[in-house]
């Protein structure tokens, strides 16, 4: 049996850090060691910030975003375009669009994608809430900003069918050659999508 070289509190810290995306057991050990070496300047402030965030975090009842207020700061912003609703899979996608300054619309977080193989159906996602928001009126365009995966496209088609009876126009993000991309390095699917989605120059 392998004997632990650290106390149970440190081992617990390492185990929790290892659950974070991009951190395996070795990276978690290095991160824990780094935190402990800088206990006063890093570990203790991080522990306080984590505790404060855990106490303050809320899920927006309107869109599903994570913030410290409900409705979230995006939904509460009167300067937002309430007629445009951008549908994303997860909060990380919402944050990415906000970082890019890509839209002034409002958002709707699905909480994932349809995946029958994983047992994820429409009732497991926030699709009913989306349909209710659009049916409530005032939304002219629904932008499906889901990933270009099989699950993402299946989810987009399902949502399009569910919104067929509403007055909202349903659009999706363009797929194709990324800015700065070189054709020789792109996969076949991306090239085919770019050719299908070509626009006037």
C-alpha cells in the first residue's frame, strides 16, 4: 500500500484540485505546493474568495447565467437588445461571447446538449424555458450559438422545430474558415461548411 507523504488536509486539497479541468494528479500536486509556499499571499486569499463566491453565487432565473445577483447583470442591463436572444450550451460559452464583445443581445443557457447515448433528453435541458421566453413575445431573433458538434447540431434542429410556431426568426452562427486560418491546416468538415456558407465579397 502506498503511504501518503502529506497530511490528510493537504491530500484533500490535492484531490479537489485534481477535479478541476486541465489538472491531473501531478498538476494538482504542483498547484497545491505552489499555494502552500505562498500561503499568506495566495492560499489564504484564495480560500476567502472561494468561500465568498460559494456564498454569493446565484443562477439567473431568467437566462441560466451564473452571477451574484438574480436576475444577472446581463439580464438586468437596460442597454441590451431584448429582441435578440442568443442560445448557448453552457455558461462558459456565454462568457466567451461576452469577452469577444460579439453581441449586445440577451442570452439563454441550455445547460448542455441533447445526447441520447448519454441519456440526456429535452427534459434535462432548459429548452422548455427557452420556448416559453420566445412564446412570451418581444423576441425577434433567436441565435443558436451552439458548438458545431453532432450533439450541438442535433440540439439546434430540435430547438428550431420547437420554435417553428413562434414569430421569432431562428439563425445560427456561421461555420467555416476561422480568422487567420490557413486552408491547408483545416479539417474536411470545416472546409465543406465554409464552402456551403460562402458570402459575397
